[in-house]
C-alpha cells in the first residue's frame, strides 16, 4: 500500500490581507522572505494553523517557507 503524503496548505487571501497555513502536524517554523531572499518574518508557532498578517507589506512576490514534521514546503505568493 502507498502511504499518502500529508500536505501543508499555504493560502493567501487578498481580501483579508492574510496568509493562512494549515498542517496535519505541528508547524515548527514559518518564514516569510521577499523576492530578494531577505527574511521578513520568522515564527516558531508549535500549532497546526498559523495566520500571517501581510497587508502592511509592500506589493510584490514573497516566499513562504513552512517546516513541519521534518519537511519544508515553500510557496510563492503575490501581495497586491
């Protein structure tokens, strides 16, 4: 039998100005980088759901990196 990979969801909502991150496992670390690779924000929440307020950041492309259960998942988001 194949083991299903539990996925981390990273969803940006323009209407609320938030990035919502959900994971079936505890999230160990969340990092937000700008497109130049500069770390903008870092959290170590220790919970399964995290909401980042991003409405105050300049418009542009950002990368969200989430570490959970020894895995790191990244996603590009466009804040506008």
